[in-house]
C-alpha cells in the first residue's frame, strides 16, 4: 500500500510503499476513504506526544472494514466505520466507569503509538472501529471522531452549558473551534468567538456566533468579554489554543460560577488566586477528548444534520503536507480533509 511515513519526529512525512497490514487476533483492517487534518497532528509530529518512528500518522478516519482477525464479532467485512482515537485498556475503573479517556493503562494514540490512516489501509484493535450511521458520509464521520466529539464531551460534561449561558470560545475559527460554535449553539448557549483573523471570525458568525473578538485588535480579551456581557463575564470559556496566556484570558473572562475549560495543547503557565475560587466558585478544568459512546452520539447528531462538518481545504492523502502548511500559516478555515480516490 501507499503510506505517508514520518521517518523521524520533527520531519515532514514522505510517500512510501508499505506491506498491506494483516489483522492479528482482535484486530481489524479498514480501507481508508476519508481523513480529517488538524493542529493536533502538527503537535504530535514534533514528538511531544511520545511514540516511536517511523510512523504513519492520521487518526480522524472513515472507511470500510476489509478484514477481521480471530475473535472479532462486533464488526464485519463491509461495515462502514469511523476510528476511535485513543488506545484504552477497556478494563480499568475509568474505562468501566464511563471515563475511558482517563484510562489507567492508556496505550497512547492512533497515529502516534501505532500506525494511523494516512495510508490506503489501517490496522487497529477492533474495539477502535465504530459503525457509521446511515446518512453520514465518510468525511463527516472522520471529522466527527476528533473535531466534533471533543466538543460534545466538552460542552456537555465539562463546560456544562445551559441555554441561559454565554460561552467564550478562544480559537473559534479553527478546526475544532468551528464545530464547538455549532455544539455550543445546540445547547442553546450564546457564543462569543475569539480568533486571530477577520476571516476566521466571519466563519464563526456564519456558524452561529453572536459576537466576536479579534485577539490581534484588542489589548485585553477578558476585558472585551466583560464588555460584551455588561461587565458580568462569561459563564464558560473554552480555550482551543492552550497557551498560558490564552488560558489566562479564559480564566479572567469568567463570571461568578463560571467554568474555564482547556482543550488545546499549547505551552506556558497561567495563574489563579485560590481565594477568589472560594468567593466565586469558579471552576478551572480540562476536557480530554471523548468516550466511544460520545463518538456514537456525535455521529448520530451529525447524521441528523444538527452539526455539519466545516471543511476549508481538501487534498489527496499523499499531499497531507500541503494541509499542514496551511495550518501553520493560520490560513485554514475549519478542518482539512483528505481524499483517497
Ligand atoms: Zn482503562
């Protein structure tokens, strides 16, 4: 098969020929039909998520099962499937308690700790393949499996949005953020979108943001969020960028009782006055991806058309580096998508 291989972390992926994968016991092989591309992949390619090289990346995937190993009963050849991103044990207290992304025996990430789907075929534990519902295409199912389900978990379980809430989304025009705008609207919340360009903010407005903040045009994002909420602050703030200064803006934007949630993986510290947390019962927390059940729910929501995939660029999977270039240049609006025809 053809595959895009990262020979060493920090280097670009290159086209190579690899043997077609064969499924071992409990595994299955999928012919990849579509993939999503986002900033997480660029962070992973630096080596900061661990894993060994050479490696085939790619975890937002949709396709058809073409082979199953012994003992696999819940999926069969011909099934249309999406891929679950995390390699979990399935047996620990967190896996059994409905919070599997906190797995005690976490095996790592598809596309980092085992080969992913920027290739004709991908071989994974069968438990990582989930059927795509009727009415959802491969590309939408691929994007469901990180760019959307991350928001489903975040908004419902961590930001705990209600229809009377105002939520600030920092990085709202990015691949995950633009779907966050839609999911936050599903919970009825008013959305304030913050991002670095007018193009990204226009996209956020198009998908339901009521107000926008251009972070390169205002001196103080938190002050602007307060101005847009009559001085009260926001009930929730979600940071898709994840640098210390962006998460600080999220914390400083909160109303009494507000929730600041970090989703993006950046660098640098943020600070908080512990005493203020007593006086305000503000919550400062993180949101870690999504469970399998939440991915199934996300695909059902998308099959009903309640959240739509926002794709700003398409390329053949052998041209994935051109999508990375657009992400690095901050010109990609929404998600990148790869084709396999
Ligand atoms: Zn576990």
